[in-house]
């Protein structure tokens, strides 16, 4: 089912179609991505959210959480690897677009 949403969203993006159906699919995909983010281990999720949703630098996250900057980098890298596997390539591209552009 998730692949159907992903494939349909990709087709809509390629066609430049921004219909209500597209918005519903985008919302559904966003919910799938959020679910996978919420399933990350607690500390990894916290670091990932601070980086990708709150746009904090590695240094800012390290200071805020009282951890090493290298730990922040490693946690983000591991989170991205996990999400790539769970979401698949196309969902990964959409996620990157959503979290880095918005």
C-alpha cells in the first residue's frame, strides 16, 4: 500500500499535477514518514528532529543535549540509513525534498 502512495505521488510530481488527490497522497506519505521517524530509538530521533525539523547545526545540537558533535553526526547518519531502508528510495527522495525545502 505504501508503494502505491509513493508511485502515485511521484507521477503527480512528474506531471506537475497539484490536485486535491495529490495533497491527500502527500499527506499520507508524510504520515508514513513521521511514523518511521517516531520509531527511531529515542536519542537518535531527538537528534534527527533537532537537525531536520528545527534546523539546528550539529554544534547547536551537541551543546543543547550535552553530547559530542561527533555523536550528533553519527546519530544523524544512522537515522538516515535506517529511514532509507524502511522508506525505500523514492520515499527517501520525497522525504529529503520535504524536510530540506520546507
